[in-house]
C-alpha cells in the first residue's frame, strides 16, 4: 500500500486554521499539517516567510517547496534544503489585480484626477487641457507573469507601452515595445513617461530606482512601485519629486512594512500610498494551483513557476 502524502504548511502572515483545511480539501487522501517543531517529515512544504527552523527541520522525503506568493526574495534569504525545487505562485489570480491597480494609477496620473478632486473639494469648477496619450508612454520594468499582463491591459487603453526584461523577447504581438538588459535601460527610461516597477527583488535589481536612473525619465514623469520597497532609494525618489523632475509616485511596497509612522512618504504631497495590496494572494486560487502542481509532480510531469535560485527569481 502506498503511503499518503504529507504536506506541511507554515506562514508568518496567514492563518493556518483556514489554509490547512483548504489545502486538505483540495488534496483528499493527503495529510495536511500546520508545521510546528517536532512535526513529522513531509513530502511537500507550503510556506510564506517561514522560520529558518521550519526549513532546517525538513527531512529527506521533501520533494518541493511551494511559496504562497509570487516573490521569493524573502525565502531566498533563508537556507533552503539543497536540491529541493522551490515553486512560486504563477499568477493565481494576482495578474488581473495588478493590471487593475496599475491601470488606475496610470489613468489617475494621465487624467490628473488628483488635481481635479482637489479642485472640486475646493468648490472650483475647472476643466483641464486634455493630454495626448502619445506623450504618456508607460514603461514596465519586468515583463514576467504580472508585468506582461499589466502591459497588455495598458495597451488595451491605447497607451504606448514599453517593456524591459532581462532576456530579449518579442512583445510586438501584444502591442509592447520591448527593451532588454542594462544596455537598453537608458533608452527605455528616456522613452517612458510613467515607470512601473514589476521586477523581482534580486541583487541586480535592488536600488534600481535611484537618482541616476530616475533622472533619465522625462521631466514630469510618474513612478509606480508595486514590486518590492528595496527597489527604490527612498531619499532619491523624494529629492526628484521635490525638485519637480518627477510629478508623482504611487507606492504599494516599502523597505519596512508596515511603513513606519515617522517615514516621510506618509506626508509627501506628491506620493500616493497603499498598504501592499496591489495584488493579494487569493487563497482559493492559490490552493487550487498548488494542488494541481502537486498532482502533476506526482505524475512525473513538469510544472510552471520553478524558481532559478541562482538568478534570484
Ligand atoms: P516573474 O518572475 O514572472 O517576472 C520577472 C520579470 O523581471 C521577467 O520579465 C524578468 O526578465 C525581469 N527581470 C528580472 N531580473 C531582471 C534584470 N536584472 N533586468 C531586467 N529584467 C529583469 O515575476 P512576476 O511577474 O510574477 O512578479 C514580479 C514581482 O512582483 C514579484 O517578484 C514580487 O516581488 C512582486 N509582487 C508584488 C505584489 C504586490 O502585492 N505588491 C504581488 C505579487 C508580486 P526575463 O523575462 O528576461 O526573465
Ligand atoms: C507576492 C506578494 O510576492 O504578495 O506574492 O508581494
């Protein structure tokens, strides 16, 4: 008789009392446990920012680790069991949320809705001169699962869209002008009036939104960061907003979360803040994706979303 698979769940943010039954329902015939010290060995681990002790406690039966988010930067700072594949969420309902969030931020900037709302609150009935979409190209840094979906949504609103990836790719069929690699970053920045960051956080991309890169955007540009706080050098961003080189920023992610009360971002008039909410992990979609991938792995089939730890994403 074959032994039932055991799945160990551990998250520092999410509630095991809802995730464990959801995983159990999607994986009948398996045993799903909330990890605790001394827990029995598992074949699969499902985690979000677990303690190092949880990873160290995994035994030789472990076949894969599932990350219940798209970004694996936090996990890759830990010591992972060697030779065990790490699998991230691959959209799982996040891409459309990201497209909604970024489109609203781009449209808000393009149509000057912040200023219009200020006028109306002050009792001023004032029409603004329509802007030209052709002057409002949006550059998406990171054309992966989320970036490409965002770029397609922006193209559907008829914004000119530029996309930057590591390797050369042809985004022509989705209406996006592709750029790649460090060599093409200056041309990409110079051609983008709104900059959207959807890069994974890796040693190569940390601090990528700094004085030197942000200065290459046209005067009056807007920055949208929905990836990770450490992509941005906070002081450089604020200096360029204060000098008027940048017109505004929409920030969903921060170096320290929750954003500390004393941080100057809270009070900056040109910055719009949201609490890391642009694309939430949807439990039902995520559980279904993980269960499907476990079933595929058990059949010996390949799955999407396997992280290349050396590359960092
Ligand atoms: P993917 O791994 O699918 O895509 C990453 C993209 O970035 C790829 O196009 C890749 O290029 C590009 N890239 C990576 N490194 C470089 C580099 N050095 N130079 C140029 N391009 C590079 O990631 P996702 O789209 O799924 O997610 C992106 C990030 O979004 C996550 O890592 C996470 O941090 C963040 N996120 C934020 C959320 C929120 O709520 N705010 C929710 C979910 C995710 P190539 O195509 O050539 O490999
Ligand atoms: C993620 C996130 O990486 O929610 O999935 O930030």
